[in-house]
């Protein structure tokens, strides 16, 4: 009887360790493929960009973001800085105009959130019929001067959706922001480099991404969930398009430092991700089989990968349980 119990427990523990084992193997594979991708040839600098900054009550920091965008190494006549003052009750719009940006003011208390602000900006940009592509930068960010060059070089080579490295601007502010810098480095740098080398989609990370108007005509932006960025990257994958990774440029954003704000943000992200898993994983797996699409298969796997903190807790928990059970059944 003692042997039967130990066998049943061993089988149960083996099953419990499978998710963490699969996750670690997937991340190990990507880590082994993180050599720096080759840079594309320089662009002709003929592409016109609308650089869209969705902003809700960002008066305190919007000037810094605009100043960073004005320092881009790109002809001034070939891009516009467009601030979407979305349901603002502060001086975001006025400060942005004074700084020289084009401002779109949007007031809609029923359709709120970043997704609606982006959809509004995309429609405005397409109606203006000047830009070839739109770039999304968060209102609390600083960008590298080569941001538009890195996008343009790949667009001229045939790309239609791109994501630059998304890092942490205030990494030294607290232990939370230091951990966030490590987490974003492992997600946005390690995974993205590997997926680019394999010809997969690095996905959209919410800050520092670009899409051409030609692609928006084929895959309209209709993503309004809590994780609208990841959702749109998945929609592009389902439509047969991959998001290319731009390793040589970056966008660094401010991260929250307080415990309460950090917990609230994490709960929103995780809740939105769980919703996407239920909604999109079956569709991605069906497309992976029907279209023989490695892009869709990888997007499904990446969506199922637990946050790194959960993986660590899972592994430590299994080690503790295994050690305790070993002592118990050895008696």
C-alpha cells in the first residue's frame, strides 16, 4: 500500500511539473538563439511617419516625450508628432500644442482606453492621406534617435509591422523598477531576438511599434481590451503577417514604483492576458494547423507562457514538495 501511494504521488508530481518544464525548455530554446540580428541597409529617408502618442492626463511628462521625439534623426518634413489628448482634464493638450505637436482632443466617456485613442488616431491619419506609416509611443517615454530610421529601413525591405526594444527609463528608482527592467529585458530582448532569427513574429509590446497604412487597410485596428497591444499582434499573425523586431533602436518608458500601483497594473495585465488565452489560443492553434503557420503556433505558445514570477514560484514549490515527499516515503 505504501508503494502504491508513493507511485500515485510520483505520477501526480510529474504531471504538475510539466507546465514549468515546458516553459523552461521554450525559454531555453529562445535564449540559445539570442545573437544580435543583422542590421538592414540604410533607408532612403522618404517614408512619412505619423508618430502617435496616446495621452490621458499626462501634463507632467508630455513635454519630455515631445522633446525626445523632436530629436529624432529623421527629416522634420517627413514626420509629425500627434498627441491624442484622450478624455483629459488637465493641460496635456495645451502643453502639447505649445511644444509644437499636432493635438487631437477626444472626449468620449463611454469608449475609454488606449485602444479607442489609437483607433481614433489611425482613422485621422488615414483620412489625412499624408503618412505611409504610424508609430506608437507612450506618453511617458524617451526614444532613441534612430527609431524612425530602424523602422523605415525594414519597411523599404518589405516589412509592414515592427516593434522596437521596449525598456525601462527609471530602472534605478526602486527594486520594483529594477526587477521590471530585468523582466522586460528577458521578454523584449531575449525572446524578440530569437523569434526574429527564426522568422517568427515578436508580437506587439504596446510601446514603440509601427504599422504601415497599407497593412491597416488589410487588417483594421479593432482592439479595445486591456491588452490591446498583444491582441493586435495576434490579429496580424492570424492574418498571415509577422511583426519584425528592430534591435538597434529602443523606447524606454517610466514604470510605476509604488506597491499599490504596481499590483494594480499587474492584475490588469494578467487579467487581460487570461482573457486573451481563452479567446485567441484556440483560433491560433486552428490557424497553425490549417495554414501550417509556425507564426500562429509560436504566438499561441508565447501567450500560454506564464509570467516569470509564476514559473519561479511553481519550480520552487515543486522542489519543496518533492523534497518533503521524499523524506516522507523513505520512512
